[in-house]
C-alpha cells in the first residue's frame, strides 16, 4: 500500500473513533474536515455542487443535498484510507453547518412543501419591508421569516400546511439525528434573537402573530421554528437512518454525539477566532460578508446592516453582500480556457495565482476600469437583479493588471459601502480576520481588502480550511464542555484552539487606500449603469 502513511497517532486516533468531524454545505462546495484533539486537520473531503435557477428561484434539490452529503463523506473516507489506510467507523463528535437563511418548509409528515428557496433569492422585498417596519428591526430579504411571510403575502396555498421550518444545516442535522434544533447563530438568520434570553424575540413573535392573523396558517411561528441551542450544547446523536444516509456502505456506527447545527456566519467567526466583542471578520466565497461582534446595541436601523448572533449568542452586526468571488471565478474560467487554447496546461489555482498576481501591478485607482460582480440582486446597493458588467472610459488603460485590479476592487465595493454605514454608527474593529476561497491565493485579495476597509486584515494558517473546520471546532467544543463545563466559547478558542496560531497581517497601503477611494467614487456613480442594464436587458 504505497500511499499509506501510518502517522501512528493520527491513524490510531481515527481508528479508535476519537477524531471530530465537521461538514459544511456551502454554495459551491460541500466540504468535510476531520480534526484531532489539537484541532489540526487530519483529513478532508469535498463535493462540488451548484444552485439551480428554477421557476425564477435559486434552489438545490433534496436529492442533490443527500447525494452531495454522501459523496462528500465518501471522499473523506477515501482520503482517510489513502493517508492512513483506515476507514473511520465512528467519531468523537460531529457538527453540521451550511449556508444560512432561506426557506425549507415541511408538512406534518415531514414532506418538503416547495423547493428549498436559498438565501440568494431576492423575491421577498415586500415581506422584508413590512416586517422591518413592524419589528423596528432590519429583516433582510434572505431571512427565513421574510420568505415565510412573502409566501403568505403571495397567497401561496402551501402556507396552510406548514408544520416545520428550518435552515439547510437544521434539515441535514435532523436527517442525521432526528432532532429539530438549531444553533443560536443559525437561528438568528431565521428570526431575530433576544440576546437576553438566547431565544427568539418574544415581542417580535407576538407582532408577527398579529401580522399573520389574516392568513390561513394554523400554527404560530414559534411552533414551526426549531428549538434554539447555544454553542457546546448536546444536540442529539447519529441515528440508524442518519448513519445510512451519510454512509450507505453500512460501516458508520450510530450513537455519535452532535453539536448544534450552525450557519456559515458562525463557523466563519469560529474559524477566524472572532466571537469576542469588538472582533471582526470577513468571509469571501460566493457571497461576501463582514461581521463585528457588538459591545452595545446599534443606535439606528439600517437596511445595509443585519443583526445576527455568534454561536454563543452575542449580537453581531453584519454587512452581507450576495455577490462575492463568483464573478472573478468566471473570469478565471475564461482565462483558463484561453490558456488551454494556447496549448498550456494550468490548474485552477495556477490561473488564479497568475490573474490575482497581475492585479498587484495594476494602477491603484483602476485606471478608468469599473467591474461590477453582481451575478444576482444586491440589497445593499438596491439592485433587484444581477447584471455583471465591465465598463471603461475611452481614456482608460485596459490591460490584464488593471482588469484584475478592477475585478478585485469590484468584489469588495458593496462590502466597503456597507461598512461605511457601520463606521458612521461608531462601530469599527481594529483589525479584520478574513477567510474564504479568494484568500487561497496569498497576499492579493488580503492586501486590497485592507485598502477597501482601510483596516489591517489578517489571514490565519487555518483560514484555508474555512467553515468545515469551524464546525469541527464547534463539535470539539461540545466534547470539551463534558469535562470543562464552565468554559466560554471565547475562552476555549483563545486558550485551546488559537493559542499558538500563526497569522499573516496586511496593513492598508496609503497608495491603495487613496486609489481605492477614488475608484469607489466612480463605482458609486456607475451604479446608475447597473440599474439601466437591469431595465434594458
Ligand atoms: N486558488 C484560488 N485563489 C483565489 N480564489 C480562488 C481560488 N480558487 C477558488 N477561488 C475563489 O473562491 C471562491 C469559492 O470560495 P468558497 O469560500 O469555497 O465559496 P462557498 O463557501 O461560497 O462555496 C470561488 O468563487 C473562486 O472565485
Ligand atoms: O447569508 C449568509 C450569511 O448571513 C450566508 O449563509 C450566505 O451568504 C452563503 O454564504 P457562502 O457564499 O455560501 O459562503
């Protein structure tokens, strides 16, 4: 067995079922991370998938969720076999996380009533506006309660049959354990959380009951929502049907304990060690969002700012943009095709490396090129639909370096506009911790993000493992609390997980900050072109 490296402690750990498993269902990848007691990743697996635009709504089918989960888990088992010659049959603890929000509505018998409506849908503006006004609290378009209320406003027949609502992580957790529960961070993207009680806000539930009174919904919303659990709580065990769903080969044993399922915002906070007050982080994948843990409530209500919670239940201000690195990924595909047409072989990482590397040579102000990455609608800038666009003035200088500089700036533009609103509220972090696919190429997106936010940005060694590693850490926290019951999540992260973590920090360079600021002013003027494109095409 040539490929087997029996690193004794790791192999033994996995063989004895003492490793911890995290699985995260992101927008473009389902990823699994297996970690040891020192939180080092021992093995990983992934499955690529894509949302479908069906009947004007972004969705993933239930079949693709199940098949993707199985394929991802099978990839992890194969990786374990290849590295250690072992197929794990049990784990010390498991956690599930996923993209947040959206709408998964089930009837009494557990049947999905309408296809899963993901966070990416922007059909909920009427509901979100009404709820925001009634609650005096910003309800973003993608939140589950906005989807549910929109279905009421649209007089959708299925509303009368809804017996249970959950998120994607909640659904998968339930399939694996039978428990209808949700970590508080993920729950905070379904319905506002009262941080004093760690549960759904009772006054807002009452307001919702009044708003919903004239619609044929037999249950109050609190009867439909999953029970809320804080980080570290016991959240059920792997059932027989769950074990067979994850592993149809029949090897996986039942009874493995689970931590509460969480959203990818929460796993991002954990993976970047940003759950303490006044810490901040940025997650840049399909979407891009920045979060700051608040030490006091925000004074005002802003449509650009969502308020969610950490997995421990503390308030977090979030600027969320639907469009992150996907458009740059499309351009990387185009340049990869071009390289192949010339007879060159280049991996995706090499293409990204070359393209992003060239952005470092681009003009600080983008040299007259603007790039809009809006593949879908963008609530922060008030765009109802996506129209990705590159536009330049005749005196601009179009070359690879400037094109890529504009693309990277374009990825951060909406985020930086939202962060200005937060800064005007007096909320700023001394530095931001970043993670997500775009940081796989070191030193480029990080440098320009620092310029866009005019704040130092650090990226840790573990950032590449991202959300699946974050949920594996949360699953480890559940286990750690068994013998250390009074430890806070923050103390666990600082004392155990990140005690000797290595991070790279990039400070904003003055010429980038000035160049980006000039570029952003043009970008804001050019939003009119985006609106015209939506009207015209
Ligand atoms: N080597 C790379 N360097 C920089 N960016 C990359 C690289 N590989 C992929 N990406 C970008 O990362 C994005 C995916 O990030 P990820 O955090 O995995 O997303 P998600 O959680 O939404 O599935 C892609 O859209 C692509 O633009
Ligand atoms: O909406 C949120 C967080 O609030 C995310 O779950 C959503 O943007 C999906 O994130 P990804 O782009 O899949 O990483």
